C-alpha cells in the first residue's frame, strides 16, 4: 500500500488532529482524521465551530465521511487570492468529491461536506453550489474489483489527492542521475504494483508467428502514441502507451519504414536504455527462474520516467550502467497481482511477431528465455487503456490463473478416455471418428465389466464410468498431472475436428474464462481462492437431472452466445434455449485437476444415490461452485429458464464453502 494510503488510513485509528504536507509551490495538503470528522459533525449538530487557523497558502483538505454502510471522499481546496496594492486577501473554496456507489445518498454526503467546512475550515462563510462543487470521476472505478465502500473511499482520497496536485514542470536542463532513479524505482516497487480493471480482450495470442502488415504496425505505433499524449488523468497508462509506441518506432525506423520525427525519435532512443537495463538485470543463470527484473518496466512507469533528457548515446549508456549497478540485488520479489508493462511481450502480441525476434530487436535477448507474449491483457477503461502482463513469483505460477500454456501438448501428453463395457455400432462410430481426426489411441474404461462386478466397487454401470475414470487417474504418476484428459461418452460423441484444432479451442476457452474471472474477481482473488478455469465440460439446453430449484439450474452463468442465436424465440422453448447447463458427456482438463474433481464426485456418491447418473454429481459440484462465486462477488445473477420464476425462499440453498474451480 502506498505511503499516501497509509497517511489517509491511520487517522481512523482514533488519533486526533490533522496531518499536513507542504507540496511543491508552497501548497499545503491536510488530511483530516475520522475522529475529527465525527467531532465536527457532532459540533455541527449543536451549531458550534472549532476552526483552524486561516491559511496563508493555497490549502487542500482531504477527508472521508460515512452514512450507514456508504462512504464518500472529499477534497476542499481553499485558494488564497492576494489583492494588488493591498494587504488583504480573499479565499475561494471549491469542493470535489467521490461516492462509493450509485446507491449512496449523495445529497446527505453534500450536507456533511458542508458541515465539515463550516465547523473545521471556513476562512470565509461559503455555501457550496453548482459552481463551486463537482463530483470527481476516477479514470477507472474500483467497484469493478468488488472493493468495499471503505476501500472505495480510500481510493477516492488517493485519486483526489493525485489529480489535485499542480504538476511543477521540470526545467529542460534537468537530467536524472542513475543513483536517484534507481532509488526511486526501488522505493516505488516496494509500495506495490498498479491495479486496473481488466477489459475484454484475448489473453493468449495463438498466432504469434503470423505477421501483421506494415500498415497495421504503423497504425499501432501511432495509436499508442496518441493514447499517451495529453492524458493527465492517470499518467502511468499514458507512460506505458508512449513507451510501447517508442519501442515500435525504434524497430520501424531501423528498417526505414517511417519518416523521422525529432521528439518521437528521441523517445525511441530513450526506450532502448530502459530495455537494456531490464535485460542486464535478468538472471545470468538460466536454471534460475526469476522475472523480477521485468518489474523495472513498471517502476519507470509509476515514476513516469522516460529518460528523454539524455541526449547522446554516451549519456544513455553511462546512465544505464549506473542504474544497473544500483539496482542489482535490490529488486523486490514480484507479486502475483503485479502489472508489468513488458515492452517485448506487448509488441510481440500486438504485431503478432515471434517473441524472441522482438526481444533481440529491442536489445533485450535475455528476456527471450520466458515467452510472455501470451500473457498480455488489456487494462484500464475503454477511453483510457493500455496493455500489460500478469505474473507471480516465478513462471510456474502462471498455471494458477488458468492461462493456457504456450507450449503445445504433444500426442503422448493427451489421454483419450472412452467409458464402455461392450461393443456396438455407436461405440465404433465414436472410435473411428477419433482415429481419422488424429487423436491418440483411445483408452476404453470398464471394458467387459458388468454391474455387481467387484471391480465396480458398488457402482452401477451409469455412474460407474466415474469410478473407472477415477481409477485410471489414480494410477497416473504425479509427473503426469499436467497431461490433458479428454473424456467422452462412448455412444453420444462424434469427433468432427482434428486434435490440433480442439487443443487450440480448449486453450482459447480457458484464456477467455481466465479473463472473465479476473474481470469479476480481480487477479489477486483468483489466485487466493484458486478460481482458475482449467476444466471444461459440454453444455446443454436444459437443466438435468437436478430439480430446477437447485443452484445447478438457477446459478449457472448465462450463455456467451448472442441473444438472437435461434431467432426471435431464442430461450423461449427448450429446443431454442442457448446451451448453458452442464453436460458431463464431454470433459477436458489436466490430470491433476480432474483427479480432484472425480475424487469429489466419488465422495458425493458415497453420500447419496441418484437415478441421474454421473451428471447428477457433476451438476451438484458445478452449481455450488457458481453459487460460491456469486456469494464472493456479492451478486445475485439468478437466471431461471423454462418460463419459471422462484422466490429466494423457495430455492434450494446448500451449505457452501469457497470451492476450487473445476
């Protein structure tokens, strides 16, 4: 947490008084504690005052107020106006504020802001009206990350303070020293990385070897530069966009694809220094897996350092070597929620170029050891966005987000399981379609067994396929946990696509699911609760076999298909429903994750019998998972199909915990 947030939080402990800081230009910032706010509102109720000394400089007061469970943050800026040829001064107060949510009582908050001004500040009598007050709109809203009203108030204070400061322009003669820049980077990285909402955007670039046309690459370069120009709402996004654009420009200028531009070319030359610093700090020992050097990108971004003041190549080289020496061994460990403005990964992703080629061209060949181009996400808002990479303490933690691996699965790493105890024409059709589409040799589960056979462990032949698959998974060694299982019903499935295409679509579905989970729950919570989407199942048009009051039916998420998929009567009858309910006839996922799922289904089988077969147990697990997720994010997105509508008291409410994702 930044020093700013610590400053704003500690008054809530009950400490009285106002914390103040003098900013550049002599402006004074004062944070009013919650204790003083409570006292001020009490005094206002008794029509009393406890005024501060009249400010001699422009002063901004920061505080938050609450009403019921809602909170709002406020900045009251008092400008001091000195009259010409007079010792008298005038004061001009202005109010800016943020509120936690749409349900918050805005008028009540305005009354409380006015009361705080009247009791604690008030250099002159002043009534805040439309001309002297306005609501501040942050560039992105933390409500999208499920923050509490208290957390949103803290964010509002931070935004008000950052956006309220007057930025003092540096003189053109200012040149950063390597010692100062390195110290600033270490300090800002220890405060944690930036956090933004994730925008809908493909995470995994599955066609990194397909080149974009030159025209498209030039367009990306210009668009990103424009996104980084004149955007003061959140400077780190602007810095990232200009940095990416500068890296692209460096590559295009080298091949003389675009004309020169003095300002942009200097930024492109400066970007080389940043890339060289990150490259030099990468681990020399390839057996060690550490991506901490990549955090330097975000360190420069948070500080908005672009190094364009370094005019000559000798200056840039000397500066880069100095920063490397100062940073070596001092970088903090990366957090799983860190955003990294990783230029080689973003350029490779947007240009659809090989990651290793981009690393070499940008002067950062050491970064090519770990391909991050398929970890790129889009963050911010639709009006102010950029691209970044998520990663944790080491490369192995990527799997915990549910992102697909960049290395394609070989045939021997795919296990095709087909539960069947005897032959018939439909089984032959399934097997033949798998063979002609280049799937690995199928493994027949429960072949030759009959109900009552000791090997069935008491299972009937319908639910017994769960037992057969579980036995197979239990026999696989731990080193096979990342192998992929494809389990299909023997009589209902026909393979129409080659294995290669199915694996690509499996990866794409996982990546879209990971993006949606991060959008709904933010990356840190996805990691904390292991809410990765690694297993996918088939979908069907009706909920079966559980009762429609069960969460497997009403808590199932909506279909991603468009609303008019089947015409005007879409979702109005069973045959025209968009599929959204679980169908266990097709299951794909890693061995380790499927083993956990089947163990859970086996545990449910020991608890109760069902006429609904294996799908009963999987639907039970799925329904509780989706209900748990909605509880976690505080939503009630119940969707009833089949023209039904139930009151909450009539629904089946199981005892739920925080379920790991299937």
